[in-house]
């Protein structure tokens, strides 16, 4: 085992793995945000507006004229929820971000080093 510690390729491989793990930790998100397809799937037709707000949080922008509320996040994922006259869910739609993987990663890196 002692001979392995004297090999240059062992230390180069160890350094590479360390850089890869740290880079992956910084660039790849660990969990999904609150605005995702899974969150949209948890919204059931007939839920009240208060139940949806409890699930997703307060929306930043609303469009009350059409009884539609839109939730979005910093990656431009969006959930649209349509309510009927009794303020219950009558429709929902999830729109994934139009940003590419490179754009999402560069936004995360810029957030780390402003």
C-alpha cells in the first residue's frame, strides 16, 4: 500500500476527484425548488386558493382579471393555476424553463461570485 502513495498518477487522480466533487457540489442543484412539475402535480382540481398558496407560497404576480395566478422562480419555471368563480382550482399548467443547461449553470456561478 505504501508504494501507491509514491505514484504520481494516484495523487493526480485524487486531485481530479476532489475538483470534480467540489465543482459538482457548486454547479448542480441538490434539490428541486418549489416550482416544479412535482409541485404542480400535487395541486388537485377543486383545491381552494388558500390550499394552493399554502403549498406553493405567495405568488409574486397575479392576473385577477382572468382568475389565473402565476408562480415562478429564479430559473423561470412557472406554474399557472386557473380558478373558477368559487375560488377553486379548475386548471393548472407547468412551464419548464426555456434556459439551456449552460445558461442555468452560468447563472448559478454568477450568483456565487457577484
